[in-house]
C-alpha cells in the first residue's frame, strides 16, 4: 500500500485570488460615496432647498407669526382707483350658456385675493365634446374637482385662470415676497337654497415660478389652495402658482356671483 500523500499547501493567492482586489474596490467606493455625501451636504447648506428645472420657490419666513381668525377680508381695491374707475374690460365673445357645467352644492363659486385686483366667479372646467378639457375661458376662474374637495382639508383646491389683466394678472404684478401673507378667500355654493355662502380663508405661504409640469407641485400637502396662472402669453409656457394654507371656514356676507364667461381671443 502506498503511503498517504501529503496535501500540498496553497499560497494565499491560490486560495482566493480576488479577495484583496474586491476589498480594495469596496473600500474605495465607500470613500467616494462618503466624500460625495459630504460635498452635497455642504452645497445644500449654501443654496438651500433644491428646486428642479429652474423653478423659483419663495416661502414665508418660519419666524413669521401666522394670521389669526381676525385677519381682514381681502382688499380688492384697485392699485390706482382713478385709473381703474375709467377702465372697463374690453368686450369679448360670450360663451354659449349651454357649455357651462352647473355648479353643485359645496362648489367654489368665487375667489378673492387681498392686495391684488382679483375678484372672480369660479366655475367647473368646461369640456369638449369628447370629454377632454376645453381651453380656459376669460372673465372667470376655473377649478379642478379631481384634485381635492373644497373643504379646506381634503386634497388641494386647485383654481386657475389666465394671466390677463382681468383674470389672474394681479398675481403677476406682485413679487413673490409681496404675495406672502396675503389672504385668499373662496366662497362656496350653499348646500341648501337660500342659505348664505360659506367662506374658506387661506393665507399665502409660498409662491413658485417657472413651473412646467404637475410633478413640480406634487409635494403640496392637503389643506392648501393653489392659484395657478401662465407667466407667458402662450398656453404651453411656464406657470406660476400661489399656495395658501387653510385658516378657517366662516359665513360669507357676499351674494351669489353670476358667472358670465367670455371666449378669450
């Protein structure tokens, strides 16, 4: 019988040829990630919150005391009364009344903004024959029922209008900082005929400019009103939104507005 063969010893390289290479790569990757995180943190401390696609975001000072329930109603006086009193909206073709989608109990029917010349009836968005959204009308604002309920708490109350002088143009006349703290009031259709309108009050806490997609306001929390308008004269141009935080619900002293939308030219 042959004597047992003594096993040959293997060098460390023979046993695990890639052990040291893998460890080196892993260690180097860890250093790179750590350095990247440190640089990113440093940049964030310098430039503040990140805004995608060139969006400009202006928010209220966290140290600012919010308005209480005693805040005054929106001031809808013109910035130059002598000039505005001589000016009336230029006539536009009226909208066929049959295209109006009737408001139902609880719908927003009026929006006012303090500090700017905005006092507009609000209607449900008109639809084309195939059910797709129609180009917005003039002389009114429109809202999106699928974004949230007009109760100040559920979803966001999204209201939009053209950036023209007689619609939401007043939002463009003020700087974002001037809009912070302004009061937005939205009157709601009563649930029972003959009852007074309800009034939702919001305080402007944020303004965003240069928006190009819904994704850029996807982080807006519930309990907000969002007023949106165009920053250019093109329907595909950038948008601006004014965001207000819900304050309270009271009773409105105003009458039910009569919406008379007109066709923008």
